[in-house]
C-alpha cells in the first residue's frame, strides 16, 4: 500500500474511532427474525461492540507476534461461549457494566501500549468477550435462525478485528494511542450514565 493511501486510511480510521467513541452507547436493539445478514450487520450498529472489536485488533497488532492471532481468536471464542450462556438463559450479572468496562480497559491497554504475555492478553480480552457474547446470545432465542445469526456475528467480529489490525498498520504511534484513549473515555462515559 502506498504511503499516501496508508496515511489516508489511518486518518479515516482514527477519526472514525474517535468520533464513534463519543457516541458509544450501551447495547440496545433486538434480533427479531435474524439470520446471517442480521448477525453480520449487528456489530456495526452497536457502537460499544464495534469499538471493542476494533480495539481488540488495534491492541493485538500493537502487541505483535503471536498476539496478532491469539488475542482476536480468544475474543471470538469466548464471545461464542458467552453467547451460548445467553442463549441457554444462564444469567450473567452486570452485562452492560462488563461491556462498558471492556471499553475502558481495552482502550487503556492501547493508550498505554501495555504488553503483557500473549496468554494474559488473550485472557483479558476473552473475559470481556463473554459479556459481549452474552448480550447477543440472550437475544438469539427471538431470532429465526440463531446459528446463522451467530456465524454472521462472528464473521463481522473477525472483520472488525482485521480493521483494527489494518488501522494499527496505517496509523502508528501517537494516533493509535489517542484512539485507545478515546475508546477508554467512551467507556468511562458509559459507566457514568
């Protein structure tokens, strides 16, 4: 990719993350009559989920090495586990609090360029992914095709992780840290509501 294109992509990603951070909101909406397409598009409408998923990709790329695949895969796997809990009616206390806290923690990890071991990083994102998955799994009984909805949601999650990775590769240094700080600030705003 040409340097000018990388800078343009980086600026768009940074502006988007920063702009979305201020507008992030707690999980809302239902999954009525949902299948693959609804599952795939759902993360793009829930700014809290969108921010968390892109930030996981940013942090994985920032951490580098094995974290580049281990951290996003941990998120997707544990999100599915949380989704199964929600699908089966298993209560998980403070789901919305967990989602908001994920923005604070994940954004802070990027803003501070924290580099724990790969497995600790995977565990951190995995723990928060349970909350994100539970929120959507709890909706799945209303859906017409819960399995297709889940496949769509996981596919979109992977795409958003890749967007975060691409964003990191386009906007190194301070811009990545600023984006992380903006995500953390959006989580703090959600916690204050």
